[in-house]
């Protein structure tokens, strides 16, 4: 069953974070994850990602991959991400 994922995190530089996010597009597609990045114009250093994944397990596998973890470890993300998983009823 497909799930919807909503992620928010504080970033030091939204444009830099977005370029890193875009750099993982091929890997997201290969995992069956469809995600888009958003910015709140009133809080420009808060990043949001809203997307779908085939399952929570597939998403967690991608999210903990070394390439995705490198973004987390780069310092551009300045807070732990808040992740919400939603199932359609």
C-alpha cells in the first residue's frame, strides 16, 4: 500500500539544500518515491518535502541510505527532520 510522507526540517541555506535534494532524484525514482520540495515564504530556512512511497519500509531504506545521509551530515540540515507517515483510509 502506498503511503504519503511529509517531512520538515530547518536548513542553513534552502537553495543549497534544494540542490542536494534534486541530486537524489534518480535514486528516489528508482525506489518508487515521488517527492517534491517546498519552502514556506514566511520561514525561508524551513524545508518541506511531500511525497509518496510504495511503503514505509521503502522510504526508510532510502532515507537511511549513505547518499541521503550525506546530506544530513553535510551541515545544511540544522535540525532533526520531522517525518509524518500518512495512510489513505
